[in-house]
């Protein structure tokens, strides 16, 4: 299996990568590589399993606990701690929470449409 990286053929990291763009991944089907954007996938609501996972996991995320954990890692510099906390908070706010709200709304709409009218 070939390892796929975010670097170009010259070994340079793509400078256009933004914080949320780190959700880009590659899926392997045979020998074809298809680029999948994690944010687009999560927001599409295509996967019931993914929606259920969002509904179960996102409410359990505790930023304070993550911050406390990062504070206790002895080999991280203050700059690294700040980076990781900022990165995780941004992922939660810009990716996971919107996808969670979308999954909850989608589930509520499916529940309402499956009920028979009174």
C-alpha cells in the first residue's frame, strides 16, 4: 500500500493549507485515489453511522479537560500548548459543532417525517 502525504512531488508542504483544510484526506479504492474533504463529508449527512457518532461524541468533548491534559505534558513548550489548544478549539467550533448541529437537525427531521399524522 502506498503512503500518501500532503507534500507535493518536491517534498514541499502545500502552502494553501488552512486550519480546516487539514480535514482533507485520501481514500483508496483499488488504485484510484479520491480526495475527500472531511468538512464537506460531515456536513453532507450522507453517512448515518457518522451522524450517530457525531451525536454521541461531540457533547462529550470537554475543552477544559483537554487544556488540563496539555498543561500536564512536560515536554511541550508554551507555544506548542497554545497551538494544540487553538487547533483543537478551532476544529470543535468550525467543524465538529456545525456538523453536530446538522446531524441533530437531520435526525429530528427524519423522526418527524417518519411519524404518522394525527
